[in-house]
C-alpha cells in the first residue's frame, strides 16, 4: 500500500517501533536481559520449574544466583528464587541429572521427600541407571550406586523421577547410616506423616530384609521411635 507521499512503507503498520526490549544487553544496561527475554517470549525455561543452563547461559546464571534471582537446587540445576520448593520440584531437579532408568534412594531420596530438613545432596545415591562415572560427570557430584533395585511396591514416581517411598527411604538410611536415622525420621515425619506409620515402616523393613545392615536398621529405628 502507498503512503501519503506515494512511497511504499518500509514496515508493516502493525509492527511496533524498535525499543529497549529489542536492544542488546549493552544498550539496555540490563545484565539479566537474556533470562528476562527468554522467559518473556516463552522460548526458555518455565520460571517455576528446575532447569539446567546451557554453556552459553552459565555466566549469566551464576550472576543471577548471586543476585538472588535464581537459586541452585542440586548440582547445576537452578530454579527461580520465588518458585515453590516441594517434593515434585526437587524430584524434577534430580531427574535432569540422573536420567532415565535410575531410582533415587537413601539420603538423596530423603531430600526429595523432606527438603532441607534432610540436608541437600552432596552425593547422589541411586539404584541402577547410568554408570557412576557417567552420572558423576553429568551431575557434578560424587555418586553411590547400587545395582539392587528396590521392589516396585517401595517406589513412587514424582516429577518424572522414580524415588523410594518415605518408609523405604527411612529404612535405607537407617541401615547404611544408623546415626542419621533419628534426624531423617523427624524430617520425613514432618513432611509426609501419612506415609510413615508403624505399619509402613515394618513393611518397608520386611521388604529390605535381605539387604546388608537391616538388623542395624531395626535397632536404629527402634531407638528413633522410642519416646524421649
């Protein structure tokens, strides 16, 4: 269409004029523009879900963690600082690291269920999945891996991740690290009391009866359940 001068317009009438949002970081003075823009346009991570930055985003991600816009959940997985941190969110974060086929067990599973009260993972405890060297390189954390996969009855699926039930998690912590049984039991009871009744713990203990350390677990759990 010709304009009033008889010349063809150079832009469509519906195109907005260029502005600060179309300028680069240097022009806007906003060092966090890369994150704001990918979220605004819908082409990047959902701000309330965990995600892993690609190499080109790592410097900006580290800056946003320092500035309180993002928080690190586990390994290099981050989430928006204001996002709710529930068991499903923690499970999604770990699913980005451990990959398909792995089951999260022991202290790592306790963190999924109870969060910071059970301590953030400094080591990944898994059953099955990739070889430890592959998993450690991917996650950036040491790995404790067992080939003995818990029974299906002892597993839950959260956020795309297979994780041991709260009761089986407590039994596994008690048999591998009896000194942590009391604290982990308190954390799990606070987070999911409906899944940690005496019958649940007995059933989980019976399910692990052929595993090493079950006798120590029974003693530790007896002490953990005893009134103070």
